[in-house]
């Protein structure tokens, strides 16, 4: 008596019945099916039709299985890309928030620096005005000093002329004999000489 495996091989090779289909049958069922197929040619046609359909369905299942596998792979790839995009979006949002914070900080610093620049500009204008005023005063003082030096020189010349004249007149008066006039003139002369 042949084994179930041998019977399945005969069914596969002779009638195209797939071993997956005959697997659920018992050995006796396989023998009976083989005997029926040998006796009934119309059953053979039916089984061949089923076998073709089974082969066609198997091929379709393989095709759709490949499609499903490809779709699953593509889904996994897309899912991975989506997660990467999500991570990138999160990183970009964080970077955007950091940039927004930095812009606010820079804007505040710019306002502070602009206020400081305006203050320094006003102070510079004030100091420039002061420098201009001081330069004008300095020019006036230089002019006044020059005039005072000239006036002092002229005054010294006048004083020297007076002293000289007084000394000469006093010397002439001292030549007279009167002792009282002489004493008064000497005091006056000493007083004028300083």
C-alpha cells in the first residue's frame, strides 16, 4: 500500500492537485480520490479546472502578496520618512522659537543701543556747544590778555616817564638850599620809587 506522501505526489503530477489541497485528506481519501479520477474522465476535467483555478488563484495570491509586501515596505519607508519629517519639523519649530527669542533679544538690545546712541549724540552736541562757547571765551580772553599786555606796557612806559620826569625835577629841586623842601622831596622821591 502506498503512503499518503506518495499518493499526494501522484495526484500532483498526474492531475495537478496541489499538495496543500490534499494535505487535509486522509490516506484512504487520497486512494479513493485517485480511483475516482481514474474511473471518471469528467471528474478529471472538473479537478483539472479546479487545479487551474487553484494555480491561477495561487499566482494571484502571490502577485497580491508581492504587492502587499511592496506596499508594506513602502508604508514602512513612508512611515520612517514621516517620523523623520516630524522630527525635522519639531527641530525646525524649536529652532524657529529660538530664532524668535533671539530676534526679541536683539530688538531689545537694538532699542537700548539706539537710546544710548541718541543720548550720546545729544551729549556730544551739548559738549560741542560747550567747546564752541569755551573756544569763543578763550578767544576773547586771548584778545583781552593781548590788550592788557599792550595797556600794561603803555602804562609802564607812562609810569617810567613820570618817574623819570619826577626824578629829574626832584634832582633839580634838591639843588636848592632849603632843607625842609629837600626833606619833603626826598620822601616823595622814595615814595615814588616804591
